[in-house]
C-alpha cells in the first residue's frame, strides 16, 4: 500500500492535522506526518531557500491519538515537506499527499497563494497525487474537524485511481457530517470567501486585512457551493506552456 504523507501549512502543532492523520491511520493507511515547524500560511508551493546544499532541519513530533511515531516538524514551507517525503527522507517515498485540515476554505483563484493547496500541487508536480483539505472558517472557534477528516478519508480509494500529477482541492462546510448536503464537483470562483484589503495606518504604514466577499458567486463554483452547504471538489492543473501569440518574438527584437 502506498504511504500517505499528511502535511499542512499552519504548522505541525495546529489542531487540524491530528484529526486528519488519525482518521487516515484508523482506516489502515500507512501514514507519515511532516509539516512546518512554524505557521507557513500563504506560502503557496514555495520550498523556501534552496541552493542544493541546504540542511533539512526537522524535529520528531508527537500527535495525540496517532499510533505511528512517524511525525516530524520541518523548518520550511509545506512544499519542502512534500519534497522531503517524496525523496524518501522518512523511509519509503510517498506517492500520495494529503494536506490539511486548513481552518478556512481555500476557494476561488486565491488558491494560488494557499500553502495547503501548494502542498497538493507540489505533490503533483513531483509525479504524485495531492489532495488539499480545508474547512470553512468558524467565527466562534468551533470546528467540525471530524467532518472534513471523514470526507477526506472516504476520498482516498478514489484518489488512488487518479493518474500521476493530479491535484485535487476539497473544501468542506463547517457543519456536522450529517448536515453536509453532499459533495459536488466545482469550478473556481472569481474570489475566495474573503478578499484582501490594505488599510493605511499612517505615512508609509499599512496593514493587510481580510474583508468578506459580498458579490454573488457563479452557480456551481466552489465558494458558492460551500455557502449552500455542499463540500466542493475541484481539479487543479499544473503550470504548462501555451502557444505564444503571433509576433511575440519580434516584439523583443
């Protein structure tokens, strides 16, 4: 059975990674956990500094409820964790990566910046299959981690049938499992659940903030489906070259 790497971008001590790893392990899956030592949210698919001679700095970590002792914190971004596991840093190289559970959905075109999604894209780029798992944000601090973990666990048999270099983005409403209306295939919305804003605090002083999206999202888009109570599944494509427009080379001559 192919080993599964569980990672995230919030840090190996974040509350969402344990329920995910434990749910997979309880299903008989050979799990290894490797996640950033620090919060690396927004890191995208970054590796961090990398000149070919960098030391892989890692620490053993204990996750409550997880039987395997294969759990590590790595100094660096989620992409660095995926690369290490893919190259065999923890024994048998992994071929399937599950990233999450992220508190707050990763929907719309802003998935480009998500470290959770970045881990799944890195897995695909390295020849494996990646699944990013996110749970809708809670204003009260109550998260139904078990809902997202259950849906992710149920997706694993399907994930194993997918071709190499596939990245899937799963977003789940923050509801008890029985209240989730189902799982729907989704398109990427123009925006995520929030949009970034810049607040001026004084001369050359600014603060980034998030503002709730008020626009109506297209029907069938990931953001819209989450709002309606469905879990959404979106396939993401890796960067690829396209046919250059006519005259492009001449424009630089």
